[in-house]
């Protein structure tokens, strides 16, 4: 099975810790023993902090996007170091390069790719590009909700939903002031058009990834192609 994991920066590096990175590397190695694995690392709070300072200094959105991409690739390099020699030694800077790494039996660990595109979208595009069997979003939230559960205690959690409903939920959530969708709108649209089976789950415990992918057990949300 070809698996793409998108791990949020705030999940992978909530604080700078070799122990945390090593925990994810251990689980990734175990998954890689049974499946073809690709990983996309996010930037998390560190990227947001740098982007915030850049904006105060007058940087435009494209410059801020490139700054965020740099941070995601730094996080990717940390995970690459922990996965050595299983991982490709550099974060691929194109989808073709990441695919070539897979062909060499290496785990590609990517960051961002282009301005205007989040790592959520990178993972969705790469899943489509390689016809992956499973896309997993390891987030700080344990699934997809009808609205942001951090601001609405009555938000309904979905165990399963079709892609078009994911798009609707994401669009509604992103339009709510102060809310943050579990995946962004572009990623949701790519998931819809590609038909890739997708899981959204709590990645703060790396073992949740192992159980979901290797044992088929999870408490997240499954987006099932129509």
C-alpha cells in the first residue's frame, strides 16, 4: 500500500525535542517496513512566528510563503536525520524528485513546495500524483467536526463522510472568524477530485498513526471516495 502522511508542524515539533522527532521516526520506520511511505512536514507555530515578524517588517505574502516553506523544510530535515538511512537525504523540492526518491526505495520527507500552497495541499497533490492508496493527516484535532471544536463545544464529530461534505465543512469553517479548518480548502478540493482515501486523526500520539495504518484502528474521521 502507498501511504502519504502529512504531519503538522505543531504536532511534529510542538517544542524542539529530539525525543519527539525520534518517536515519529520510530513509527514511520515501522510503517515503512510494510508499506511504501512518504511524509510531508508542516511548519507549525515556528513558521507562524517567523511569518508574523516578516509581516511586521513589511514583507509581502509571497515572501512570507517562502519563509514558511523554509521552516517546513527545516522540520523535514530533523525527521530525515532521525530516519537516516531510510529517508532520502534532502527534502525533495518537487513532486518528481519525491517520486524519484520512492523509486530508490527511500522515504521522501517533504516540506512546502510553492507559495500559496500549504503542506496540507502538498500532501494531497502528491497523493494524487503518485496514485497513493491512503492519505493521512496527523493533526492536533482528533477528526473532522461540523465546526471548530476549539471554539464550539457543540461541534459534531464525523466518523466518516464523503469528499464533497469535507469541502463544504472546510469552506464553512474557514469563513468563520478566528476558526481554523482541520485541512485547508485547496487540500479538500484535491482530495475530492482525486478520490484518495483519507484519514484525519489525532497525531499528538505517534502510535495513533501506527494503529491506523498497520491495524486499521483509529478514532479519527475517514473521508471515503464516492
